[in-house]
C-alpha cells in the first residue's frame, strides 16, 4: 500500500511539514529566550491587574517576586516618579508567579500601608517635641519597632529617660496609643487579623484597584479566606493572560512558517508536483519518513522541541513545588535551543528536496516556442519571475504565493498534529 504514488506524495508532504513544524517550534523558543517574551508578558498582565502605580512598583520589586532587577522593600516610601522608574526598569527572567506568592506579596504590601499609618503619630510626635541626640535615638528605635515588631520595652525605657517632662509625657501618650492599636490588630480573633489588610486598602490611591480589592475582601471573615479570594482573582486573570499569550504564539508561528517558506522556498504546490513527477525523489522521501517514524526518531525530536518550548513558555500558574526561572548570567537554555535549530535545519536540507532558490539566466528567454520547457517551468529560478524573461511570470508569482501560504498554514498546525497523521499512515492505523 505504501508503494502507491499518491500515498508516497502525501507521506512526503506530511514529513516535510513535520520537520518544518519542529524547526518553527525551535525558532519560536529561541526568539522567546532572546526577547524574554514570557517575563514581559507576565509583567504586562500584572500591570493590568495592579493599576495603582506605587502598589505595582512595590509588587514588581518585592523580594518574593523580583519581576524587575530593582529591589524595593514594602515599607519604603515611594513617590510617583520613583514608582514609574521601578516599573519601567529591566525585567528579570522570572516568567511566572504562583497564586500563593501573589496573594502573600499583595497582602504584605497592604499590611505595610497600615503599619506605616500605625506608627505615623508616634514618629510625628517625636519630630515635634524632640531634637538632637534624643530624636536620633528615638527615631531609630521606632524604625526597628516598625520593621521587626519588637523593641517596645526598649523604646519605653528610652522615652522615660527624656529630660523634658512635657516631651516625655507626649511621647508616652503616643506610645500608649500605638500599643493599644497593635493589640487590637494582633488579637487572637480572626477578624482582628484582617484589620491591617482592610486598613491598608484605605491608603491605595487608585480607586479602581481599591474598589476591586474591597469587593473581593468584603465577605472574607478570616485571613485565610482573604488570601483564597485574592488567589482566585489572580488565577482567573492569569488564565485569560495565558490564553492571550497562546494566541500571540500562534501568530508568531504563522510568521515563522511564512519566513521559512520564503527563505527556503518551500512551495507546497511545486513540492507536491515535483514529488508526483519524480518517482525517485518521492520514494526516497517516503522511505526517510517511514524510517523516522518507525525508529522513534521523529517522535523524540518532537518531544524535545515541545519540552524546550514549555521551559521557555511555562504556564502562568504551574504545579506547586516547581522552581521558577530567575535572572542570572547568560540566558539559560538559549545555547541548547540554538543548537537544536541548526541540527534540524541540517537534517531538513539533507533530504535534497526540490526547495531553495537559484538564479540561472536562460539564453533566449522563455518567449520563443522552442524555449527549454523544463528550465522555463522551474519555480525555483528567480530569473523567471522577471516580466521581461518569462511570459508566465505573473502566474509564477501567484502560484508561488499560494504555495507559500499553504506551507505557512501547515507549519502553524504544529509537529504533533502532523506526526499523528504520519504515524497513522505509516503504521496502517485507522
């Protein structure tokens, strides 16, 4: 059955599409590494999600996330200009975030807003009533208390040593208010644990983000419920982001398929006609296809290309426990992917297919009745596409465009699709 001419042509074409699809996937992977596409796309998605400039900048630069190379602690104050500079700074190679990390980071930023507000009266009082060494010492002690949550006794002892009685009393009164609020915010009941989070929402400048988070947290009764709702919000938006990214990759595959068709001159119409008219070439390609399938070589190539593509383009919310890709020296995976492209291209060219370009002038042109038929029919010869050299130059261009488009669409279907068809034909499956 595999000796049938038409079947050999079909097998040959499918084999060519499989190899080109593998090559396109590998090129896609190389471009993804070079452009850091996944990390940039994730950052754009986070920017759409967190519309407050300061919250966004603190999130991108948070030690738990590190989507940009600048690092900013949540408690640091930040102007709009600084936030813009952080947001537009260079991306790292972190290309996904777990929902739990997203919720913990966002809750940490919101709680820090509340924390800053909590200690603001104490800091303002110190700046108003103290000066010199006393102010420096008290200011540093407040900073340690704010960042670590410990050191209340040390701060109280320091205040008790202030020489001015009026200043000392003002500081003790402010400290008592801070301690009272801290006890309320750190109470054992579940609702008290939500106070820092809800208080932090009041200080989010962007009304859209503040409203979205208020709706999410309105029905939360525990901190675990609040975290779960934020994670669900992130998961939902990341699903949409992943779908959009996959569509972008499909368009990129179409472009890569067209570029390959143009550069290698893989014209499906001309290739099919040549295979049909040249039994030797047709049989050789058919045998090569059967060997690649039966030996498992083609399947292995497809699996390797797909694995490399997944490493370069992981899902936005991967399985828990996997380690994210981070920034580092060089671009991990790029050299391997580039080498795979060279190997696949060499393998494809070694088939000696009727592809590629040539520029061969034909003496006398192709307008005369006795002009060489075979030479004037070759759609690999660029010389024949010049109007003054060939009476059928327009038909050549039209058929060439159709052949390229067919190749482009075929490549975009992906290697697994073509391998499944080829495997069924070679192994005789229904």
